[in-house]
């Protein structure tokens, strides 16, 4: 791809961020927006859906569209699986209603003329599907809201970036892949020009998409990057995270690179998803995890939240091979290797860490295939403890 093409995709459009339905309609009528990408996060956290004509979407699909039910019943290779009540070969693969969430209309600067809209899914009777990741998260958030509490989440993501396009990697059978950097660049600011350009493109794209990053850094593993996002409402954070992964894949491919969010793409390399979670008392805007200067014990709310998390965490299997590089691929003698479901104050070997003077807890999860689901688990632990 030519440098000019890449530069054009970096340029900020007239529109940016989140749009209201009226703003979308005006942008479609003016010709600034021509495509609507209506998406549903699947069980792997990937955005599934269709590219729709923006004018047709406004005329006929603003209330709902349709998608095959199997998008919530496949493995990572999109192979239909048995054993689902939702759908299957015995009962046929019917359609689901895809209901646009009209407060998530998001401009995609890296795809000129396109907006992305997150959607919920419902069955033929109009009932929202309980197994859909966004609905699972919303259910737990609603339970906490009934208690006067609001979850705030900050996500921190790691991935490895390789030289060469996805097609080249596939042709090579994913062997002999070369990272974009060959040295330990942890906290470095003197990056190779190609990596600096990638960072700038990604940062600009996410800012224009209403999902700005908090920080970007290289890690100690060659080619490994870490992207952190500001704390915010849980659903907003998770929706933005799916857009981030979509943007990373698209921008990397435009630049002749291949990213992977795999937990262990190579022996000795581990990428994780870190969840920083705090609980806000809405009535007095107070962090329920905060301690007073003269207190040493964790607040009772935080103790119960961590206890519930330790109890619930095995169901997401963060230590289950081969998805646990943070815990299994590292030498067990190293100081940062995590080997069990433990909690501690600012201690890296623990999966659950109380941080910042006990104002939040931090969980490290290696299974990056999910987006909304790890937060569902953390929030459900808070709700039911």
C-alpha cells in the first residue's frame, strides 16, 4: 500500500467521536457517511455483523436488523458447535433480531465514510438473549445500580506486532514470524520509525472514534505493545475495547503488519488483559474501595468483592493452558509468575491486586479472546458477594 493511501486514512474526518441519531441522519444526507457497520460482539469478543448502506439503514433498519443465530454458537474458527439451546443443526440456524444501541453510533476515522454501531440481540419473541455478552454485562450493572453502585473500569491490553501482512503469515504457516522490533524496548521512546508511525495512526484513529487511549508503550518482549485506556463506565469501556481491537487489526494490515492478541503466540511470550476496577457509590460520589489514612484493613465492600472474585474466577479459567502465558509460560521461579487464584496489595504474583492505596483492584487475565466477558465476571463477583 502506498504511503499516500496510508496518510489519507490517518487524516481526521470532519466528523469524529460518537454521533446522535439526528447527527447520523444529517451526515448521511450530506454524503459524509455512506456505510453503517452494525455489530454484535460474539462469544470471542469479535465484532460480527454487516456493512449496510447508510441510507437503507436509516430508512428500514434503525429499529432492528437480522443476523444468523450461529454467530453466538461457534468456536474461534467460526465452526458451528453442538450443545447449544440457542441454535444448532437439529433445530436449524434461524435469525436473531439485531437491535442498534443508538447511543453507540461511532465514527471510524480509519474507514472513511463509515460508522460503527453496537447492537443487542433478541429472539423471535423480542426477548433479549441472556447469553449475549453485552446483555450479560448490562444485567450485572443493573443489579449494582439497584444498590446505588456504579462500576468504573480501566482496561490495559497487550499484543504482539509482527512484520508482514496476515496473508504472508498464513502462507508461511505462521512460522518464522519476525516482530517489528528485535530488542527489549520496555518503556523506550526511541522506537523504529515504522512502529512510531503505527502508534500515531492508532492513537489518531481511536481518538477520532471516541475511544482515546491513556497511554501507549512497548514491552520487554520484542514486538509486544501495551495500550491502556482511561477509567470509565464499564459498558462504555468494553464497547470501546472491541473498537480498539478492530482498529489495531485494520491499521496494522494497512501498514503491512500482523497483530496477534493470542495469549501465547510463541513459547515464552505472554500477552494479557488487565482489568482495573473500582466501585462508585452514586449517592455521594464516593469510591467504596477507598481507605482512610489511618486505616490498614481493606473496606468491607472491597473485601467482599475480592472474595467473590476469587470464588468466581475459576469459571473463566484464566490459568487454563494454553491460554495462560502470564502464569504457565513464565519460569515459576521468576518474581512475576502467577500460579494461583490469590489476592494481595500491590503484589505482581497475584491475579488480584489492590492498588493505589486500596482504591481499586486489578485483575490480570490472559485470555484476550473475550472483551465484555471478563468484566462480566468481575462485576458479577461484586454483585453476588
